[in-house]
C-alpha cells in the first residue's frame, strides 16, 4: 500500500529477541544469490543515501555504540600489573550494533550469517551480544568464529543518537554537517526524536533537535572520565583475574593437541600461496635454505640480533630436546637499535655455535631494506619473503623455551595463529565488558569487547595471500611509526577493525591456547601452582620477557623442569619481578603477632583508610585486629620480623599482604596461603 518492497517470511519464533534473530537466516538467503544487504532496525532515520558512503573493502561494515573516535573505533588502555612490575596493553571497543550494518555477498559474509543463525537456534543468547562477539572476538580452542573482515562506519556519518545530540548538535564546526543515518538507540521516546531528526535534516528546521533534547548535555564524556571513579576495579580485577577452569578442563582432556571444533560445519576459504621461488638473488638463497630446513612446507623462523643472541644457546638446546628439526635462524650482525658488540658475540657466530641451520639476514633481504627499516620490522620483512616462497612459518623469539614440538599443536584453519599475552580466558580470548556512563540514564550501560594484546614471541603464519599482506602491512606501519612497540602494532592489526583512518590487513586469526603457548605469568602463576596442572600438564613452549633480569635462569629452569624431570626447578622464581617474598613459613600462626605487639608507624596508615580487594570495595583493618570485608568479618595480624607485612584471615582462608606507599597512596599484593593466588589492593581516599 505504501509502495515499499517487502519479502514475506512466516516464522514460529516467539519473544522479541528470537524474532529479531530471524534476520540472520533471512539475510543469508540474500547473500546466497549474490545480493549484499544493508540491515536496518526501524528506529533509524535516513538522511542521505547510505550506498554512496560504503567502503566495500571488508565483508562487514557496521556501526558501533561508540560516541567518539576512541570508543567507536577501538582504543588501547594501559593496565598496571603491579605483580609483574610492568604496564600491560589492553584493547577495547564498544559493541557492534546489530541494528545497523552492511554485509557483502562474500564467503566471509555468508559464514557470519550461517554461524549467527546457528547460535540463535542452539544458544540462549541475545542477538546483539552474539553479533558483536562474532564481529570482534576471534577463534580459539574448539570454537571457530566466522573469520569475517570488519570495518567500523564513520561515527559522525552513521551515528547513534548519543553522538548526534551530545557531539554533533552542540558543535559549531558541525552545524552544517549532514549525517547519513541516525540510529535512535540511546534515547527513549524514539518517535519524537525521529520526528525532530526528520524535521532538522529533511525540512530544514535548524533548531528542531532542541525540541526533545533541550536538556541533553552538550558534550560527550571521554572514556577516561567515564571510568575514572572505577579505575581500580577495572584494573586490579582484570590483571589478577584467574578464570582458567574451562581452559584447564580442555588441556586436561586433550593436552595441547588440536581439538575438532564444535562448529566444524563452518568452512573457511584460505588463499594458499603456491611454492614459488622468484629470480632475485635473495629469494634464490632463501629458497635453497628452506629446501634444506622446511618440513612439509613449514619452518620455525628466528631473527637473532645483538639484542637477543644471548638467549639463542638455550633456545637451541630446548628445540633439540623437543625434537624440532625444521628451524632456521636468520642472523643479523648489524648494530641495529643501539646494540653493540664484538666479533666473538656476533649473532652469526652465536648461530653457528648453536648447531641450528642459519643464514645471514643480508642473504635474505636487500641491503636497502635492511638499512631503511627499524630493527623490529626486519622480522616481518623476512617472514614475508618466506611466505612468498609458499612456506608457512612459525615466527619465534630466541627468548622462548621449547618444551614439545609446536607444529603438532597448530590447527592450520586460519591465516594467523597468535600467542596471547593474557593470563586467563577473558584476558587471552576477550570478553563482553560493560561500561557505565550514568549520564545516559536508562541506557547508561554500554556493552563492548575487551582483551589483552598479543605476545610477539610466537606467531604462526600460514602461507596465504592474507598472511603475506599482514607481514607487509606490519613492515609499512613499523616504518611509519618506528617508535611504537611491535606488540602494539601486531595487536592492533589482529584485533582492531578497519576505520576511516586505517585499513587493516584483514586476516583470519586464531588465538593459541594460553596454557600451551604460555607466557611466564601463566607458567609461574597458573601451571606451576594449580594441582591439576603442576604435575600433569606440559606446555608447548614458554615465552620469557626479553628484558627480564633473570631471563637465562628462567629459560634454564624450564628446560630442567620439562626436559630433565626436575619437578621443583620452577619453584625458586616468583611469578613476576615485583612479587613479594612468599613462603608457607610466613603462613604459620606462630609467626603472626597481634597489631599492638607488632606496633609500628606504618600500621597507622593501614588502619586509617579503607582498601579495595581486587577492585572490590571495601575492607577495613581495625586497630584491635578485626577485619571487615564484603564477604564477612575476619582478623589480621602482623607477620613477625617483616616490615609492612600482615596476615589477613577471612572466610576460612589466610592471605599474606605486603604493603607499600607511593605519594601517600597505598597498595598491597596478597598471596593466598592455600595456593599462592595473587590479588591486588589499593587504599581508598580518606
């Protein structure tokens, strides 16, 4: 009757979410006949023709719930991991909204609709949650994600009502800006807002937006401001998180062997490169070496420089003990990144002494490339050359200790298999995080994804066109921003979507199991501590931070533990560089004194304020040794002979807390006597 085209479908779905979820199956029907789809909810006002504003360079183009460039396109957060004595990069983005997106008729688009239709039929989940998860969170363990390439639409053009009313409306520079579309998802009284938006942009009533938005704040709040009151909860609870049981169950049952995915019906189309050797001098030399070293078209590749060559002998020892035969060392004797040294410790000499096959980097890359690139870009330039030869590569750092042959733990179902810098499931694989902007009232809670970045110590690149493009993209970005850390550039390329200012490489990525491809925090805090893992689980490899003062000692301890059967070889090392002294002797009641008996000046600071416990408020230390916590009452005592150390007991468990103060702000690191589990706490303002 209104002259609008329609496609009628009859369904027995009941409930608003299940009805909404039918769209995934319907969209798939269009994709199957080669028709791309722009999906829209009904609370949307179209201002301009959207098809004139599509990039069409990814499978999915979507609008997020973000309100500025940071929240819309993703951002990096700096987390304070006190126990490790370092800053950790986390990556976040607000949710992709399932009410506004464009999906091309591609293999990736079809896979996404197939997977979402399956999830809606087999899971009790919200279509918005599932859609955003598939757009942002990757493949891991026995779950394949859709492997869809993603771009975020310009947030000022494909905007939500929060952006329109709080960012565009009050900004004089945007007075004449016409968005493409406005999604009235943040505000109630949708119809009135839609009428005003139509009046503003289609009828030219310049003050129309003020009718229903006159009391709307005239600014959006940056994420740092929104979350400032909850910083310790967001930081401390995350960096000391220990949600590991699902992963423990998997490795207990399957060890580190690849697992058949639950959704193995999801077929991926990887563009494998043929084995080709180009007629350049460098490529011919590399191909000859790859023929010698590669096993079934795969090789472990290490770049050894003066900055990391000291670790190569221990790497070589561990690789040989693990039975690895397809290792190739690239030796670079140049003095990149400020390194210096003599001929006796030149990487080529160290590589030759290691007994591993090696080749000079100068024989692999043109001299012009070597001298024009920052040191960390050379790894990826060399990786690209290997991939172009049709050989897949496991890119490793010499600071890795090999325990078992890593090639036996790879899935080969993705372009890239990357190692996590996280320490449990949420940090390694990502999770649905909710931020709270109370100024939005009814829609104050905004969902999104949060994850810790990648560990550059291990990365498997299947010889595909997309992997080769990733390597080249990383080389270019490292040249453009030479001071930016390698791990940040890699993490951004593998996790953040394309946006108006950047086009990502667009690879299909899998996260390696963090209990198998383990960083040092995972090994010492989880694997060596949990009874189910300590004497039963064997990781594939362990990455030790290159700047660790005890790097070589930790690598040697891993070798002793897993190759020589010395069960207590790891026990002499703390989890991280800043971990306090801890032993079961400190937990003995005979070492605990009442606060009065252990009177000291620092006790006044302890009892004067409240404290958080892993971000949770609040615990109170009474002058008389009583302890108040959100989980019930307890007691606390001073540890005899130890400065700034107390034993706190509540809900039947005793914890050893070491306090420190900086700029009058206090913090503590707690080790639980039962299992040495670590928690951070901070003082609250008095």
